[in-house]
C-alpha cells in the first residue's frame, strides 16, 4: 500500500477506533466534507482515556498544517504542560501512528 493514499488514512482511522475496545472514547472529526465553521482548525480525533485526553492531528502525505492548526497545536502543547499531561496533543503521520496508539494505551 502506498503511504499517503486514502486507503492508508482509513487504516489509521480504523486503528484509532480499535481503542474503543479497550475502554477509550474516540471521536473522529476528520472528514472529506467541509466541517461546520465552529470546527475549523480543530483536531481530527479526540481520544479520552482514564488518565488523559488525547488531541490528535493526522497529517498524511502532502497534507500541511494551516496557520489555524498551528495555533491550535501551540495552545494544546501549552495546555499539556500546565495540565501535567492530563491533556496531550499528538501530531500523527503514517510513520508514527502505531507508536502514538501504543503511547495512548500505556497512559490510559
């Protein structure tokens, strides 16, 4: 499978949804359709565990961060520091998604 193709994005989405079988709550905000204006620059996934809330931005292939997404990343990164890791931001690619999922499982 070619990295960055739509099938690979579906595989990554499925991998995050599998976390629900382990007791996590998973919300997918990633869509090919235009999102509600209130969702602009929000993360692609939110995973809620027992010990932390994980904000996940998925970047596949040539997908780049918008200025608003960079602002969101900065805000969540600061929140991660002040919350002691109760809220965590993850930038996920086709190369690191398995490691991020393992980290989420480890943290709970």
